[in-house]
C-alpha cells in the first residue's frame, strides 16, 4: 500500500541521506525504523509526504504516485498521512480540543477554520478519540498545561482525526520517561491495529521497537541494512546497523521487559 521505489535524497550540502531505498509496506502493517543518528530515518519519513523533496525515485501510496503530484493534489493526499512528531508540535495557547480539531484543517474550508467552527461530527470524533486515549476530561485544558505523555496523546488524536491511511511517526517517545514511552508505543500500535492503519515509527530505542512491532527495518547511511522480524535482530545484525556496542545487554533488557510486561497497563 506504501511503496518506495529507489527513493534517493541528496541534500544541497552534498549529504546523501537516502540511497535508492526500496520498501513496501502493506495495509495495516506497523513497521519500526531504527538506525544510528544520521542514518536517514527522519529524511525517509519526510520524503514520503514530501516535507522533504526527494532527489529521485518514487513514492506510491496505494495507486497514487505522490512524487509526481502538483501542490493542490499533494495537499489532498497529505490528508491520508497522519504525522506524529517527537516534539509534539502542539499550539501551546490552544486547548486540547482545538489542537485535536486542527487535524481537520486539511478538510474544513478556510473561513470555517479561521473562525474555528468545525462541523459537529468532527467535534464528536475529537471527543471519541480523546476518550480513547484517556484525555476526555482535559478537552478544555490549554496544551501548555499538559505533561509530555499527555501532549503526545493529543498529537496522536490530532493525527488520527484526519482519518489517515498511513501514520508517519518520528521518534514519538524521545522526550518521555521509559514507562510513558512504553505506554505511548503501545497506544500507537493498538490504535493502528484497531483501525487497520499502516505506520512507520522511527524510534531510537531498539528494545521498545522489538516489544511492539512485527517488522523492523534497520537503516544505515541511507540504505536498508536489515528488514525482518524483531527476534532476528541478533547482536551481529545490530552491530552491522549501529557499529560496535554491547548488544547482549540490550537483548537481555528486552527479555526482562517481556517477563514483567503487563498487557492491561495501557492507561
Ligand atoms: N536539512 C538538511 N540539510 C542538509 N543535510 C541534512 C538535512 N537534514 C538532514 N541532513 C543530513 O542527512 C543525513 C540524514 O539525516 P536524518 O535527520 O534523516 O537522520 P536520522 O536518522 O533521522 O538521525 P537522528 O536519529 O539523529 O534523528 C545526515 O547526514 C544529516 O546530516
Ligand atoms: Mg531523525
């Protein structure tokens, strides 16, 4: 459903961030994208919705080739791709509800958005989503009054209210403590499963990726170095992706976490 065909990005500085990346992600599949700093993870995510313009290669979302679209058509297609960032990117002085509804701006007409008058069905859906992530009682709070984990939940609702076919997630847990990180990862993966949504989750924490997704893609220096199930990420493979380190410790950590993981603790 998402297909990257020889996707290449060379920045003006000469940095080759992506080197002819080939990738297919079927409908409903959640993929973790791992790799060292500078491997090209953010560039890959941003080339898909063309926040970064690819140098060459093609991106297909379903039957649509995103890389050949003009500005208007691209704007419409972007509605099908929800984005969740590390830095939450909420509007601080707006309420939780207003931040969630801002995800509908790609649909609501200009004048309506200017006066912030959204159709009742959008407001109802925003309440449903906030309820799903456990924040409905905070709908009227200002974004700057929330904790990091709560802000990320608002970011998730804002991405989902677009009713996307694909979620692009760039380091959703980088600013969160370990427990909150796990809750947010679990929430994103559950919501994708409930909605049959495909997702690419760019994540630094290998152990966290291994806990929640069925497919991991390892990027190194702009090329796919690994593509497989999490249990195939052996110390040797991790060394190829990241270089030398003590991966046995990481793998032990995953096994410990699996022993103690409480599947009910979603809240
Ligand atoms: N706007 C830019 N202009 C020039 N070079 C860039 C730009 N953005 C990224 N790069 C370069 O492209 C390469 C890939 O960067 P990218 O941000 O995609 O990596 P990343 O895997 O997301 O890293 P991190 O884990 O640190 O977020 C790096 O060499 C980086 O310096
Ligand atoms: Mg990045």
